[in-house]
C-alpha cells in the first residue's frame, strides 16, 4: 500500500509540474516507473510475469510514436494508429487500449488541476481519486473522448435491447 501511495504521489507531482498532459509525459512516467522497478524483473519468476510483459508491450507502443504525436500536435487515429501497431508489432486494438489509458490519465490530470486551483481536498491514493471523481459531476469525459467510447457503446447496446 505504501508503494501505491508513493507512486500516486509521483504522479500528482508530475501533474502539478505541467499544465498540459501529453503522450510524452505519459511515456516518461511509465518509463520512470519501469526503470525504478527494473531490478524486480531480474528475479526468477518475475521476468516472465504478465505484468512485466504488459509494461514492455506498452513501452513498445509508446516508443513507436513520432514526436508530433508525443507532444500532442497530432492525434493517433486511423492510419497513424495502423502505423504504430505495425511498428510496435501489436494489434490495433491493443494500441487503442494504451491510448485509452492515456486518455484516462488526461481526465485525471484535468480533474486534479481543477481541484488544486479550487483549493479542494486532494486524494492520497488512486483509489481515493477514483471515488472522488465518480462523485464529481464535472469529471465526466467529453463526448468525443476515447475514454468515453466504451461507455457509449454499452449505452447504445442497452438502448437497442430496450433497457
């Protein structure tokens, strides 16, 4: 639990340091976390764990991004997403999932800065932040957000079924 608080503390420090969270910041944050934990990947049995493999795959996707995509000048969609998938040797859906995670951190960043500027109480852990965001009506993702697509798809399916 202490490690989770420490990791969240580093994330909030990174959030405070930048007014706009980009894929470059997201990549640097993941790389820093991976570097700090790299000694654990040398332990027998850990190197092949699913979590370590997923982090490496995520970094391959982020390494395949170009500078204009990392700095937020261009969105990674369509042919750009296909290029990233080929370069990282991952599926388009996996690459889109990584970008959805990034979009979720963007929403967390905006919410965090809004609370900070309003001098509201700040969360101490990611779980606290998730609970506080779920109760905050201003923390809803915009309609065109990639982070919102899964929720909209579920709402459309439910509407078709008559729920």
